[in-house]
């Protein structure tokens, strides 16, 4: 990417009347230089089996090219047409909830032979038609792809084959997965039951891993087809999404993003987040850090919100703040879903950049300022490079395991991940995401490990060596408890990391009005109550940072820090509130030598930085609040890029409500 892309999803097929020329005029006026098309309209492009009509694609491509607007073409395979389901009812996924019903999107079995046949045909027909069109710069395969809980008989058969290929004998399977329990032992491959009804968390988590593997294979298969037609200079991407809690929240349970992203030229992502008074930028940062980490490179934001819901309609200035926040995390493209609000069906009130009347509005006018600044500052802001010294280790396997063994109050793996990530963000600590299989830990000075409940011994040994060699690890409760097949380790906990952490425990309880006390805690009047989970820790060599404040459990440690070799391991044996998590992380950062000027500027001031292609240091300063704030600029003299003013070291600068500055030095 040599320049910033600013885009929208555009659906000429949804328009209630002819307005392509007017849309293009307004799109160009807004500074939008790329549109995404075609991924949602299979039934328009193939209205009957084997009857194809790409006239809407052709007219949009021609018109956009004439206007100098680039196009990303999507493969329309995530929403199947009615004729296919009528002719082949089995294309609908059978899930643990029962047989699928037609109507919604993403309801198909991505392993079904008929579905794959028709998918390949529409992909080849469409991509061969558009690949040499001069407007086309890239392709998106499918859309927010997941396995859609497919678990029918054909998937179960493939799972048995996967188990046989992976573990070879049933004796190994029975032993590793503990299938003697409740007479679940399997004595012949022909008797292998459907796992839909399993009560065995190890087997259930393995099936979830297998389902994620189906996604990897499906996306790689689509990429291989598109690559047959892709022209020099064109790219292939995917718009990965996250666990959804009404907005983008955490690690996607249904996709291993790292593995699934391998065949793509560039990572893409969809990021949606709370707005108005609830806008913090955390989800923008989380999604961006994840997308950038997938290929250790810049990425595309293929979908984010313009207006969306009434409670997300942005305050004045927030659309600009959001757009540049994406760039600050390393995005080279920001695109809205979508250009216009549609007038029928499920997403009628998920509003686009334009409202239902198609007229300019305050959000559109603000988008124009973004487009102008993207064009003007593209050379300075595109392809921002980061060299982060902190990593957060995330694990789909630990996530699946904790779905089977949730915390007593229902909190999940992603709650723990976000509890730590959010405080790192508010401390202006930029991070990469890594997986347990990562072998380049020495790239970092500090690694944060949330609830690594299920992990192979090799991962834990690598973390031990990282600490021994001078690194700093922050663990939370449940880390190291079980192996990669969710079999609890028989050693005293926390198992393999016990010596590095300098602690041991064998009991854990559910907190009931339990507080925290100790040197780390007593300096503050902020909330000190344990929110979830308590491991009753006995220190061996560790320093105790906090004890439980409880009549019965007060002798046990809650948070510890241990010197091990040349490094340090911090262990958080419970889920405390944000203030305590923040204090623990502050201590770990200082101990790791990672405390700097940015960490003195805590939320709502957020700082992001990196090097541009000219080698200049670019620093973004954001104000995520309704109030103006000031700060002292502590770096070398530079230029504020939005207004061109000179900035000197030590100068006090002001950020307007929901405002930001970009300083090049």
C-alpha cells in the first residue's frame, strides 16, 4: 500500500431508484477512493441455478473506474440463494440447535459438497469476469467467515478422520481425553459418537479446534481459486471479526485468526464499538493490534461504523477521532459499512454514511474532512511501523477450554483478556498479540498471559526460559492448569510455571465479599474487592503484593511477584477490579524498564506511535472525553501535521473534546 485508502461498502443492487452517478459524485466529494462490492448479493448475480447476471457489477466497475475510484470485489458466498436450498436442503448447517432454516446469512455447512460446488462456480464466474478490469485493486473472500457451528453427520465423520489422523489409536484417545468417565470410552472407530452431546470438555474443546480448522481450509480454498485470476498488483484479503457482545469485544471463538490469515496477502478486519459517551477507543485498538499482529504488517479496516445505531451516532468530532485512531494502530484503510442506509429487511436501521434520504448530513460532512486529510497526509501516515516491547499471549484453545469450565459467575476467557488489555491501553502501552506457539518471545521485554488455562508444556517451558533470560511475564489465574487437550496437570499448581512464579496452590474458591490488602493495595482508596475467582496461593520464593482481606482466607496470597533467573514473573491469582489490575501492571512495567513519558499520560489521553516510510516518528495524541485536556509534549521538536504548526519539547499542548494531534518528529 503506497497510500491511505478511504472507503465504503457500496450496494447498487439495494438502491430504490437509479442514482449511481449522484452517489459517485458524493463519494468523490467526500474523498473516498475505494469501494467494496458484490460480497452480499449472490442471488442477484445468479438468480437461478446456472443463470448468471453480473450487470450490476459491470456498471459499478465501469462507473467507478471512470471516476478514478478503486474497487475491492468480494466473493458472494456467505449468503446462499433460495434456489440452492430448495434443490439441496442439506447445504444448511446442522448445528447443536438442530437443522438450519433458510432466511439469515451464514447458515450453510462450509464442508457441504453441493455448497462448495456452487461456491466455486460463482467465484470463478465472477472473478474471471472482473480480474482484468482496471478498477479492481483487490478481492475479499467470503465475509466474516466462521464455521457457523456446523456439526452434522458429515462433519462428525470428518472429525473422526481428524482424530484418527492426529492421535492414531483409540487407546491414546481414551487415555488423553479421559473417556473412561461415565462409560464414555470408545472401543472402535465405527462407534465414535457425535460430539454434539458430549459432556467431556477435552473432547468438546478438540471438536471446537477441528471446527476452526474447517474455516482455515475453506478460506485457503477460496484464496487458491481467486489467485488463479488475480493480476499483478492486486491483493486478496478477508474481513475477520471478533467475539460479538453488541460490538467487537474479544478473541473470535470460531476462528483461529493467525492460522486463517496465512494464505492472504494482507489482513483485513471489521471493528465496531460503542460511541457517544461510551467511546473509549479500546475496541479500535484491540481490533487493530490483533489485525496487525496476524501478519506482522499493516492491515485494512474493511468495515467500521459511520452512524449505525441511534446510540452510536457519533458526536461531532468522533468520526474523525475514530478514523485516525485506526491509522494510529497501523491501518492503511478505513472503510464504512456502508455508504447508504437500506430501506428493507434485517439491517434497515443499521445506518450508513448517508441516511435513508441519501442527503448530505453532519456525519457525511465530517467524513469529507477525513477524506481530505487522508489524501493530504497519506505520505506521512501510510504504512506506520511499530516495534512494540509488550505482547499479550492469546489462545483459542484456552478460550474453548474455559467455555467448558466457565468461572462461577459466568465470566469467560475474553473477560480476562479484556481486563488486562483495557488497562494496558489506558496506560498507553502498545502491544502485539502472540500465540502460545510463538517462538520469538525474545523480541519482547514483557509478555502478558491472561488465563492460559490449556497449553502445551513446550509453551510454558518457553515462558520459563523467557523469564530466566531476563524477560518479565504477568500471568493471571488458571494459567498452566491443564495441557493442550484440557487434561488437568497432576502436579501442584501452577504446574510447570510454579518455580518461575515462586508460588504454589491446590485450592481455589468463589469470592463472596472478599477484599484485598497489602502494600500494593493500601495506598489507594479505589475499589479493592475481588470480582471473580480466588486461588489460595502460598508463596515459596515470591514477594507478596496483595493478600486476601478475609477472616478465613487472609493468610493466602492473591498477587505475587518473583525474581527468577534474570527476570521476573508476576502472578495475579484472582480477578480484581480495574484499579488493582492497573496498579499491578504499573509495577510490572516499571520493573521491566518500560515506564516512560507516555505512561504518565493516562486515559482519556491516548498515545499511539510508530515510524513512517521516511523514518520519521509519528505520534498521535487522542482525547477520548467530552472535556478539553492539556499535556506536556516530552519528545523532540516536531511538526503538528493537521495544522502545520511547530511543536517544541516541553511545550504544553491542548486537546479539544474528542480531538487529536499528530506530531511528526
